[in-house]
C-alpha cells in the first residue's frame, strides 16, 4: 500500500525477530484500548472462561482498561451460541505445528468460538454465511417484480428520500420507509413497462439527520459512480447501472485452473499507457495483457479497481466499494479485461481495501456518518474510527451491517466480475488496535495475542476467507501483513485466519538497505540467504524484490538504485557498456531471480520493473502541476531493439519459463548448502534444480565445487550471462557435469556442505546459473525410438522427411522449447554480431543460408547417431 507500514523482518520458522524499520506510518504514540473493552463486554455474554488465563497476560505492555463498550444491536438481542465440544475446544491443530503457541490456547479458543457463534447467527437469521454475503441483491437498487426496490442502511437518519435525474432531483414523491433495523426502503414501480430509473442515470440518497439538515449522499451499494470531467473538483455522482442485455458483457471463457505457484504481475490499469494519460480497461486488455502473457506470468493483480475519488491515492482511499473505477471505463469494460485475461490463461486478483475507507464525505461511505454511535455507522466513533496517518475512516468489524457490507463486497467482485481472488491491503492495520503505528514487532508472541489484538477484525478475516474459499475453492487470497502474526496463512479449520499466502515484505527492505548503505564487497551471503528463507514454517509467502511501494516518487526502483542517471544515456547497444550499466543489468537480474527462487512459494513483480523502468511513479497532484508525465509506463524502451532494457525483460521471461518447465516455486525442497562469504557465492537447491549465484564484483571461479542431492549428470538450463540476456556468454551450455559422491552415505556431517554429491562448475562474477539433472531414462527412450526408425533411413526423400518429423515428436517438450529459444538467439546473434554484415544485405543472406545448411547437417547427423541427437537437443539450451 502507498506509504506502507514499516517493512520489518519476516518471521523465522516460528518466532519472528526484530529488524530496523525503513519507514513508520505514524506519529501517534498512544494506544487505543476501546476494542479491548468491547471484547470484555462480549466475554460477559458467555466467553469469559476462554480469557481466564493467557489472552491478556499480566505483563502486557498495553496495561489494563475499564470495560463496557457497546456491541452490535443484533448481536446483543440474540444471545444464542453454537456449542463447541470439549474436544474441539481443546484440540486446535495450529498448536500442533507451533507448540510455542500453546500458552495462547485460550486466545485461539476465544476467537474460534466467536467465529463459530457469528456463523451460527448468520444461519439463524440470514440463511447462512453465503446467503448473508448476497447483500447486493437486497441493498442498493434491484429489480423486483414490476419495479425497482432501493434499500439503504442509515439508522440515524430521521427521514429519507431517493433523488436523481429520474425525478428531477425532487424526492417529495419518493419518501422512504424505515424498519426496526435502521434500513430504509422504497419500491419505484415501472412506468409503461419501462424502468422508472433509466440505466446510466444519476441517483443519490437524500436524508435528514438529527439536527434537521438534509444531505445528499452517493448510495453505499451503488454499482457505478462518475464525476463531471469538465468541472474541477466536482463531487462524484452515483449512477444506476443496469444495462440492457444487448449492452451487458457476457463472459466467454472459464477461469484458468489454479497454478501450483502464482507468478504475479502487479498492475495499475490507469497508468499502463505509454502516453501521459489514464489508460482504459480495454486498452490494457488488448495491449498490456499480451505482454504479461509473453513474459510467462500466470496471474495479474489489479490495483485501484474500486472507485476512489483521489487518483493519487493509488486506489487505497476507496469511496465506492461496489463500483469499478470509472476513470478507466465502465463495469462492462472491466469484465472484458478479465475475460480477455482468462482467454490467455491468466488469473486475475483484485487489490481489495477493507482495512479503511476514504475520509471523503460528499462522495464516500464516510458521508453516512452524521453523528451516529458506532452501532449506527459503518465506522467506529471518535479516535478509534480514524486513522491518523492515513487520514481515513476505520470500520467497525463487530457490526452486523458492516459485516454484511464487506462480505457481500467480496462476493460481488468474485461473482459479478469473475475475479480469481484477492490481495487484502493493510491487514496489519486491521489486526491490532495500534494498527502497527510506532510498533516495532520483536517476535514476542505477546505482541500478537494481547489486548492490542482486534479480535473483531480477526474474526472478520476468518469469515472472509471462509466465504471466499466456499464460493471459489480455487481462489488465491494474499495478506499484506508486516507483523508476521502466526497462523495468518493457515486454514480457518486449523484455527488460522485462512489466507493462502502472505507478502514477504521484509525482502524489498533488505535489498534497499544493501543498495543504499553497502558497497558490493560488504554484501553478506549469509545475511541475504537468511533473510530470503526466513519465513514461518507451513505458511506460504509471495516474494518480491520490489513492488509499487518501491516505485513511487520519493523512492527508487532497483534499476534506478543500480544505474541512476546513466539509465538515460548508457542503455544503447550501439555504445560501449559502462561499468555502471554492466553492474546494474547483471545485479538487476540476480536480485530479482534469487528473490524469486529462494524467497517464497510465489513471486510478484510490479508493472515495468521486469525491464528496469527508469523512472519512479508520480501521480498527478498539486505538487507536480497535476502532471501525468511520470504516471505511465514507457513500453517503447523495452520494444526498442537497440536498447539494453530488452535484456532484463528477456531474463524475466526466461526465469518465469523455468518455473513452468521445472516447478521449483511450488517445491517444498529448499536447501541452502553454501553461503560463501569469501567468494561471495550462494548455492542452493530448490526442487530438482541447483542454483549458483556469484555476487563477487570481479572474481570468476573455474572448477567451483557445488553440492547436490542426487547423483548423475547435470547441465545448464538458465544462465544470466548468456548473450540474449546482455551477458558475455562465458558459460558453455553443452558441457556435461558429472557428480562425485561425498563422504559416507547417510552421514551428512561427512558430506560436502552436507550434500551427498557434488560437481564442479564455471562461475563468472555477477552471474547466476541454474543446473538440472539429466533424466537418463529419456535418453534410453530416445535411443530406443531412434533405433526403431534407423531402418527407414534407406527410404526415399519424401519418407525421410516423415522420419525426421517423427523423431522431433519424441523429444521432450522442454527440449523443443529450448530449441526454439536457441533458434531465436541465433537469429539475433547473427543479426548483431557482424556490423559489416548488417550493412550488406548480400552477405547477411549468405550467413543465414550457411546457418540453415549447418542446421540441416546437424539434424541429419543426429539421425545417424542417437547419442549425438541427444547431446544436440540438450546443448540447444
């Protein structure tokens, strides 16, 4: 999130450890204890026993407070609870994974009981959680029989009307009625068979509050909101969105299956144009999605989808939660984008903001707060309902109608727009009363389970994850949390909060620290590998070297840190590479790749960083004269063939393809066998691959010994020093690396770096090379097939062509893909190596013809000699 919380170190196997903070969201030093009072009030209703021993330790740094806070009216009136058996209450599976949580068993029992009680109330009063989350079918504007029914929750209002273009903004004939729960409603009958409120016409909710003043507000559940582009500072208007069938977008493609590991492309539609303007959903779909697909990502994460009146908030100050941002088009245009992504095999996640809401009154949800108590408003009252650093309002997660609103919001985006999951923003702010402000988490479990914990918010997140996975079992749900709360990434059924992944937010801070404060010789291999692997056991992480947070004005991207002003003058392939550019491109590839390969079970990249976009993001604002100049992506840089940006982009594409062919991100096997401080080398295994990173600025090691698990023959599968990635081509790709046994079998301490086998490699400075074990069974299969077709070599030319085609078909899919990549590389190499031939068309043709003859000769010799064919296929890597 823009201005995110201090990016602290991720937790270790169980307990997090402290780390210095890069930024801190707040200047507030006081702690708000009101929720503790609310929790105590609920305890008196039947849960006191669960708090008796360990929920609020006597040595808590938050102290004791007085009790007596009110709770939701509906929940007070209904004291029914779901009975939890003694076995269920005593056995919480998350405690089996981390026994250090046992002292806080009562806390887990308390929040589990609160979660179950809430679901029971939903079943009793609303037909269950899933039915409860269909609030958009009841609230807002909905067709019912021969008219439109409009409902709005505003318990503190004295009178209410619906106004708009349809009645000339005169609500005297459209008075609404209020029920016992504070819900206002009105049915507006159709007129001559047509809807009384035309599609795409403006509407507002007009109500009178306690002091007799009438105010107009945008309906809370409105499906679309727009602003007059010709009026500076104009407020937004609610729009009745109900297109006729001929204008309604119909999805054509199914959701892609859930990948083993998400490779996420974080994108902002509005700033995705090359031109200094706001891009549209359809332009993004047609022009940017193909780029994402070409770079082998499998997931797109869209920012700033929910309507926000202030563009420079990056979408994090939401005003209209059910409305797709009108800046980039209509709701139907957004559906087109998602359907187009699905057609390309890309899943789409939405950056959802349920941690707070815009402070705007005229065009935001905050406009309904006209002096109500907490139970009559979407937000807490007083200081507890206001985030001092973000200047925004904070939800009351213990309120029945707030739960309906937020849970229905999640279901709306899943079902109406076919999103495949969510990235929840600002989760740390939700989990604690202090919102993480001025809080340096040390890893002490009392920081997670104390009076500071907002249990109402925890229960809301449990309900949200339960709902999402019930509606869409294959959904992907990610939490942005810097605190490292244990159990955040474990299923609700185990006592966890239910997220699939959490963002590894400490990793980009580590890279920023190194790039700002350490020269290359001071980089610690042990420190880097420790921070990249330092995450909670059984809780999956999405790793990233940089996201939008590191790209905004006031900060720098990794490419900018590495190359700075030389990015404007030294990126042409037609000039000699400067030391700064040489170092920058090499380390850019290494930093992103080691973060991906070692930092988590998924990977994220922000739009443009894959090719080292040279400028930060600066949204239009008063400070820059409302300029769009730096609120765009310069795709022309990566598309220009003589610029070096293409090398970083090509490597990004290749490392994603590597995970496609050798799924290492989803592998639980991750072993760092070497963090060599003297030679600046890190060696590790992930899945069945062996990774060798040489961070030394100068030294190349020939015959560097690396440990591995399985014996056999290894070959290069990815090399950052390859020509196509802007390297020097120092590593031969057609060399077989045979392992040697190390030490006594079954006695790790006698092995080499605790690995039972080893092989030797060439490791050039500032490179990363990946090795895969050759599957000898494929060789035997190929040899058998090739010997079978050997007889056909005597047939005529036409039959010979068929034999060659059959031989190609038996090659493994990966080898075919690598051959294609090699052919593309050869073409580029031939086109660039000889400047003289570039200027002489005849000579270039001669080169290409010679290459063609060589290819045919190799193919022919391969058929005569199966061993040569097998070697050739592998060397094509």
